[in-house]
């Protein structure tokens, strides 16, 4: 299982991370996150990955959706979230970018993230809260 977060700021922009590896996906964009470790809960893994990869503490909001990954048996699950403490930075290199709804098509998303980007687009245009802080 892979978990990720669509971090949204006050302007309802979403944070995208540019991959540096593996070579087949280098330069493509994704929602920040990573693998769930054995014995770890999905939301605990998501909070840990954000501390490790972005150096931030997050508030996890509503569930966005899930998609199957290219590796058989692997699934990506994505939640909305908000930064509670810290300023996102690309700890492991790469690049981060805040994207408005109008800018979502300006980057090349990973294939597994594309259906979730479309779901996110609709949710960002809806004024309903995405996290408890909205």
C-alpha cells in the first residue's frame, strides 16, 4: 500500500512533488507520500512520510480516492490535508510546486495519480470543506 496527501493551502492550491527516481518516472509529478511499513496504519504512514519528505506536520482531512499502481497488487490511497507546522521543502531533492486548479494540467502527473487529479479538481472547485481547518 502507498499513501499520499493532496496538501491544500488557504488559496485552495495543491502541493505537487516532482520525482527524481526511478528513471522511468523522473521529472513526473505526484502527490507527496510513500509506502506503508509493516504494522503501520495508513494515516500514521502518511504523517511519517510528510515529516520525512517535506519536513512538515500535517492535519489529514477527507479521503480523496484510490488507484491501482503499475506494480501488481499495489494500490495508492490519497487524502486531503493541510500543513499544521513547518514549511514544505523537498528533503530528498526534487522540486515542490503549489498548483491552482487552473495549473493542474501544467505538470506531467504520474499515470496512477491522473484519475485522482481529476477527482481533486472537482473537489477543489466545490466550496465544501476538505479538512477540519476549512
